[in-house]
């Protein structure tokens, strides 16, 4: 399923440390914007820097050096590196069951199969008027007169099956809508790879040019990363909504497959209400019909670069509602964590180089 792949790819491609190849554990950023686990950075310092009497830490991905003050202990140097709060936020988003907690509470899944009012009596009937699972004794005491109408669970489910199927159909419809939306993210990933390939080709041609040109290449990549972080930040609520939809659908299908009629019927009203709200939320989070894309533009002056140095080009993010291309140096991302918000996205894209 495309939406499920989106969540899996997000974890594999963006939330995995490229040193230990595991999910990030207390991720921290180096000055080059690449992110690694705190302990991985500590080991890099011990093995590749201080272990050889060096005063710099070399990034294992881009070979950028970070100075290590000789008087600063290793642990202090590592702990003082900035926490990557965007990665932390995304990990938090994907680590929780995102479907509405009120739905889970209303299900009373762990309540058991025995009636609380009549100890020892099994909850094996359903009152259509009260939309409640009851026992046989409950029928005699409080559910025998009109407008109450009670049936055994299996018979009640037979009557409600059309309603269940209709709800599942709506859930699948929303999933299909979400899957169509993920195609835009795949298009963005393709444009991102193409953009980086074009930048790399340009870097090959300019390899022997002035060091200032190499610094501009680094800036271009940093711009890609900042825009990519901005893009992910804008899509984070959408990822959460898709994850919520997947969790709810999977849970509902599991109950139906297991013929857990009691819990299934109890969930019906709450999930129907939740789905109605989720429909408008997901529609509000969907982007416009134009898929976002990155594009690298080379200035004409670059062809005459050796004779007359000028700016190399620029990277821009197209197909989004917000103006993300103005003044990259002041881009800041809002974060729900108490840590300092991340300033750029460069480490996410560079991590795949």
C-alpha cells in the first residue's frame, strides 16, 4: 500500500543513522548539517579524532571537519552539539498510535467479556437503542421495553454488517485519497535526486576551480536541505494523518476478521465520528494539484566562470503554497519539543549522498 510505504520509507531514508544503521538515538547535528546518534558521534570522536591526536572531527559522509577544543572533554563536546529536533519530532509522530485516543477509550477493549452490572453473566447481546453490549439479565432488568431492541451479538452483527462494510468502504476511500497524495512526495524525491545529480555533475566540472567555488557548492546543497526540511515540516501533519488512517483501518479490519463482534460494534459510532473529522482534516492537509519539486538552475555566467567568477546558481522549491524561497538564512521550523528548533534540512538530503 502506497501510504504504508510512505511511512516505511520515511523511517528508512530519513530516520536512520548512517553510522550504526539503526533508528536515531538522541540525534545531534554536526556543523555540516549531517545527523548521527549521540553515542555514534562519541565513538567517532574517540576513534577518528582524539584517538589519533587530532583536534577535529571529520564527518564520515561529507568529510567536513568540526574543530574540537583541546581543553573540552569528549562528552562535553558531544552534548553541546545541537539536537536535531525535526528528527525527534518525526520519530515521536511515527512512534505513537495516531488514531484518536477517545476511540480507543470508547472501545473498552480490555474491559473483558463479563457484565459489570451482573457478575458472572457474559456480554453476549446488543441493544440497538442504547448502542450498547449487554448480558441476558440486562435485557430483563432494563432493556426489555420499547424503544429497546436487543439481539444476540452474532445476529446484531448480521444486521449491522452493511453499516460495517460501508464504514470500511469509506476508510478505504480515504486511504486511496492519501495514496494519490503520496505520489507527489515520490515526484519530489525524484526531483530531489535529479537536482543533487545536477549539482554533483557541476561539482565534477568545477573540481579544480577556486575553493570559493567549492564553498558555493556546499551552500547550494545546504539550500536543498533547508527546503527539504521545510517541505517535510509542511508534510508532517499529512504523514500523521496517513498514519492515523492506517492504524484505524488496520485495527478495524482486524476486529472484523477475528469476528470480535462486541468490540467491533462498540467502535462503530466513535470511528464513524472520527472518520468524518479525519475526512475534512485530510482534505485540508492535501496540497494543490501541482507536486512540489526542487529545481537547480545554473547561471549563464558559470560557463565563463574561470575568466570571471560569479555565483553558481540556486536551488528552489516549486509547487508549494508558502513562499519558502525567500531569505533562506532566516528559515526556522516550529517544533513541539523544548529543544532549539532546527535551522536547516541539509543533513537529511546529504545523508543519502
